[in-house]
C-alpha cells in the first residue's frame, strides 16, 4: 500500500495507512527535537489538559512548547515565538480557559485565543486540537491545501471552512470498527503530503538506510 491518500478518497484503510505512517515520516524529516516535541503535543499535553477538567487551561510554558511544535513541523517564524514568550502567564491561562469553555463553538473558541499577541487562527487551532481532537483539527498548510485547495489564507473564516471539511471527512470514514477524528484526518493528510514532497519518507527501506548513515 502506498500509505498516501487524497482528500476525496473514501477508503478508510488507505487513510489508516497514511495515518500509521505519520511517526515514520515525522522522524524522517530529521529536525532537531521535532520527535520529542511532537510526542509532548500529541500525548503529554492532552493528558495535562484533561487532568484540569472541568476548568481546563493552557499554561504559558505549554503554549511556548506547542508553538515550538507548530513551527518545527511547518515553517519556522521566530517573530511569533518572541511574541508568545512575552505574554503574561495569567493572560494565557484566562484566554485558554475561555476558549476551552466555548467548545464546541469553534468561532468563539478561536476568537478568544487570537486575542493573545502572536497567536493566530492556526496556532489557536493547535491549542484546541490538543484538548478536543474530535472537534478541532490543526490548521496545517498541508491539510488546508488538500481540503481547500490553498493554504494562503490564515483567517477565522478559512479555519471554520477547513474544520467543517475535516469533521465531515472524519464522519464519512468512521464506519463499522473504524473511528477517525478530524485531527486524525489532518495528520493523515500531512503524512501524505510529506511523502509526496520527499519520496524517501514514504519508503521504509530508504529510511532505514538514511537512519543507518546518521549513526556515528
């Protein structure tokens, strides 16, 4: 199986294969700390947020780490990191509390978070996806391009359209024993896009050779 999928596909097995290849393709990018910060974002942070129920919030150091993940997996924009590091801890906690309380209303939730300097709709979507992956997908360039045909408009309107598409696709694919969240759909699309950009990342044998060369 090619382990890649196009947005129009309704083949749940193909989507599952693309999703399963995510970790391998992430590692193949060979970016410093990306694997570790991705593990924090996908495993540690959701657990921390759930532990704070029924009044969850995001702490400033967690927002900084989340932004590190976003910028490392996509395009590095140091100016955004400077803005976020300059935020007041209490302001971050208050904004995130209001945002999580607004769910599943994505319009209100994104609006609350984008009041923070340096936090646009894409970063806000990453915050929401960490807590509610069944509602809010991360607004990655790769998934936006696959679902909407462009990844140039980082607006609330664009995000809401994107989220609707991924929610619908997750529902379409969740048949029988298969269960997909909008966040699963986003990661599968990202995984597929990375494989298309770099064929070696989709080839386990090529990756084995690549990792072997790195060991010194």
